[in-house]
C-alpha cells in the first residue's frame, strides 16, 4: 500500500490560498479517483478538490474554516 499526498492545487494566477469549507469525506472513508473530498473558497471562486487516486482517507490535515496555502498537503490517501 502506498500513501498518496493530496495537495491543494493551483486555482488561478493570483490565488495563493483557500479556506476549507466542508470535508465531503471523513478519515476511514473509501474514495474513488476524481471524487470530490473537500469544498474550498477563495476570494474569487468556490471549488471542490478531488482525490487523485482511489483509496482510503487516512489523515485530514486541515479543519473547517482553516486557511490553506496552495500546494499544501490537505489529506493522505492510502491506496490498495
């Protein structure tokens, strides 16, 4: 099994951070690749962050309403 870091992707030229609005999955949940796991808000747009690979969420790194820098690891997914 491999641990995959889920990072907050770049969302635009001038956007450097986002606020965690709502976790759509919890630690221990299975997610499919491409499935949304987190809703975030920036000063320009609200967006959903998708799982890059299928697996089980092992760790969530940010709480609701925390500010997340672009490129930060937001969660760890353990793949099969």
